[in-house]
């Protein structure tokens, strides 16, 4: 990036990328909201999905802020607009398929873990550099909160998987006539 571009802010391509990043966050928020509506029989799952949806909404608002402050911003990215478009299409297809293609809770958690892991890599490949230190700190906090999403979803996944294994074992014992 030359000095003229630095002084003027981000390029049109950078602006489009930030807009796509905001769309990805909003689609993630919608996906988690749909998951919360789908798995209402598990209060812990509903809480996790709703909490994560709110965090994704907050991320989208941070991208909105970045777009408003684009003159004091520089973008360093290895992400192409095409890559962002592919993720938007994938999320849109998954959302449109719900609830008719209802995933089990474990499958939904597995999908969320993979999505969040991908988003971490995606965000790390698109670094926003703000001239204002406070805005930089806010944006960096968003990036690190993705790690928290993964940890929370993985912990819940392991819990549900363990409960499922125990239930399966107890069912097998009952079918075999083994007293509990």
C-alpha cells in the first residue's frame, strides 16, 4: 500500500471485503439463532446458541464501525472477495436448509466448531489496522473472542457426546438384560 492510500484510508476492494466480513458475521448470528430455535429441548444448548448469536451480532457491528472509520483504517489481507463469497454462499445454504435438514445437536455443534475455526483463520488473514489505538483494541478483542466461541462450543460438544455415549451404553445394558 502506498502512502497516498494510507492517508486516504482503505481501498474499494478493502471496503467490499469488510462488508462481506460483516455479512458473514450476520449470517453466523442467524445460523446460531436458528440453532437456538431448533434445539429448544436443551436449555443449555439454547443458552450457548443465543449467547454466540449475540456475540456474532456484536462482531458485525464492529465491522460496521470499521466501515464508518475507513479513512483511519488500513487493511492487510490475504483473503479474496471470492473466498468471502464462497463462505457467504455456504452459510446461506445451511441456513436455508434449516429446519428441514435438521442436524442432530452433535452435528450442529460439530458444524459450529468447524465454522468458528474457519472464522479464526479468516479473521487472522484479514487484519485491520486502525490509526486510533482504542479502535484497534476493540477490533483485536473481537478476534480473540472467536477463540472463546470455539472453547465454549467444544466443551458443550464433549459434554453432549459423553452423555450420548452413557445413554447408549445404558440402553445396550438394558437390552441385554444387565441390571443397572
